[in-house]
């Protein structure tokens, strides 16, 4: 059991730079697709902080789901705890990005590209680390609760791409526009 835990721990650690690279491509995917609305539903469509949060959602979601289906029997992964960890990882990664962005940019009165780029890495690292901790040590939520939270997150990102609230979190910092 301990050997299986250490393999899973290493997989989480190795996932962070991989998910950062994958997530970073989500910044450009919409443009590369010729502004496809289907791609826009999962990739950043503008320079708003909301759209930048998409750079962590699908990579983290995909990693947890793929790992679960590849290793669930071999490593005897507890489904309820796993999806509780996934829901936690998503929430932490999604909310850490704007919190850190608004804190540092308000404190300094401006923002810096290198810090903005590293926010994706930091958000993924925080999400993966805390999600891993929750999986390893916390009591699990029922499966349907975790999956419901995950679905609400995914649906919210899709809906708000096309129908964003007219608040600063959703405003494109370059054009002043919202969504697609």
C-alpha cells in the first residue's frame, strides 16, 4: 500500500509541469482554431481573468480522470476520495489564480507578464497538491456530490464563455469586451 501511495505521489508531482505546459497551450488554442466556438468553450477566448482560469480546468480535470481510469484497479483507488480530491483540486486552482492576480496587481498597481504566466503554474501546483492531500487524508464526499460540483464548474465555464456577467472578472483587459 505504501509503495502504491508513493507512486501516486510521484505522479502528482510530475503532473504539475506537464499540466502547466498543456494549460499554457489553452491560452492560444482558440486563436489557432480559427475562433471556433466549440474550442472557445474549453479554451481562453480573451484576456479576462475568467478565461485564463480555463487554462487550469481541462488539464486538471483530464489528468485526474485519465489517471483514475488507468490506475483505479492496479492501485486500488477509492472512487469517492478520488473525486473529492478532483473537485478540491479544481476549486483551489480556479480560485487561487484570481486571488493571487488581484492581490499582487492591486498591491503593486500593475501586473507583469512573467508573474501572470507563473500564476498558471502556481494555481496548478496548489490545486494538485491540495487535491492530493484531500485524497490522501480527508474523508470523502459521496461520489454524486463531487461529480455534481465538477459538473457545475465545467458547465459554468462553458455558459460564461457565451453569456458572461458584465463584471471586471470577465472583462477582456485588452478590448474591454466580454466572452466570445
